[in-house]
C-alpha cells in the first residue's frame, strides 16, 4: 500500500495556495494594510459578535483559511481590533473577546449626508469577483450563492477625500453584476434584478481610529477619529444580500439617517 504523503515541496505549495493564491481581499493593489482593513471588517461582523466575553479568538492561521486571506493580514486585522478594544490580547496567553461596546443601531436605509458647498466625486476601486464563498460567511448568504463581488468606492469633495466604502455582494449563478453597476442603485438591483424585494437593513454606527490603510485613502493621520457605519442588508428569507462598511471624515461631511434608501 502506497502512503501518499505530500513531499516538503508539495506541502509548501499547498501552504502558499491556502494563504496566497486564494486571497479574497486583495483587490489588485496588493497592499497588506488594505487586506487587513477589509478582513478586520469581516471579523467584526462574522466572528467577534459570536464570541462570549473572555472567550479565545480563533488563531491567525484559522482565520486566514476561513476568510481566504493571508496569515499576515489576519495578524494585522487582529491588531486593529485590539487597538479598537473589540478584542484583548494577553501576552503569553492569546487573544480574547471583550464585552461588546455600546453602538447606535438603525434599520433605516438612506444615508442623508450634509455635503459641503461643492459636488462629490465618486471613484470605484478594486472591483473583484471571488469564486467560492468562504465557509465562515456561507451560512449568512443564500445557499445558492457561489461568488462574492467585492469593491470599494471613495468620495471626494473639492479634492478632499471624505468617505471610503467597502462592499461585499453575494451572487447566485443567475445574478449578474459588473463594475458599471457599482455606480447604480445597489438596493434597486437587489430588489428588481435579483428579486430580493423588499430588503431590510441592520445598521451599526460608532467611531473608530483611522488605521494605516484608511489614513492613506482618506488622507488623515493614523489614529484620527472616523465615523464607522456597518450595514447588513437582508432579503425577506433572512439571507444576507449585501454587506458594506463605511469610514467617514466627520469634518468633511455629516451624516443623518432617514427612513428612505440610497447607497
């Protein structure tokens, strides 16, 4: 009987494939700081809320595999969460969950923004379709979802960056979504093209310090306070059909939430 144990080179190739070639959160720029920021958001939504206080957070290697990211990004994402006091790292003992801080919640779908006296310019960044939904996210989506469209949009006002948004859109085999659609009404696409009407939202609003990635994109100092908005949009059957994260400079624009819809 032949024991098919991979040789060292094969094991190294499998390891590289796990942590490199399947990376979901690399949107083309290849920057670790951007990948870590996007993974931090997914961990905050999918992992941290499911941990009881003082329960150990999964290891970096485990998180990297779960979310098809690099291990370095997982390490950096945990550092970001620790800096924000969402988790705590105890030297020699590991990383643990903390009591969830108070956040403002809303189920409303319109971001009514107070703009300066000049128009906003929106630029699309990093359009990417990832085939194969990570296991840690799969249960939240429709069982038919087999892809994730991932992209970012940045808004500037008179050349001053004000808002950075990151979007995750699960797609079923029959769903079509292209880069051009990112400029359209995503909620309208979800309801009318994808047949998810009527959608509902769960929104969490709080403040976070600017990480290295956001500091570059929004041209602020690392650690500067930013408004942070996490929005999950659900279909009538309860499946998650859109997840997006917003980081916003308060001195550039202000936000009020109204019972209407627009992204």
